[in-house]
């Protein structure tokens, strides 16, 4: 199953709020795919994907940057140890 939006409950101290997360692709609740077309993938892009992975307990993430000459040069892989270990 492929999704591109999911609601998540964010808790901080005594506050709780439900917010929709908008992401490019979530595949079978085990892989996030973020698609970019930027000159450089910055650390903030990886931090955003890692935050989504932590919020939804997703173990794998890919950032695919289509601004590269070779597609393999534009792929960054993130792994969240211990996530979704059922």
C-alpha cells in the first residue's frame, strides 16, 4: 500500500495535537521516499525525513534528488535502528 499523507498525534509535555504529515511516499509502512529536485540535498532535508521516520516508526527512508546527472548520485539512504521491529 502506498500513502502520501497520514495524521499523527504530536505530544509535547502536557500538550497533545493531531496534525497531518504530508510526505511524498510511504510504502508498506516500512519505507519513506522523499523526492527532491534541488542543487544540493542539505542536512535539513535529511532531518525532516528522519523526524517523519521517528513520528511514524518507519525504519527506512530514501531521499531521491533528480537534479543529479546520474540518479545513483542523488540517492541518500537513512536507517532508523529499532523502528518497526515487530
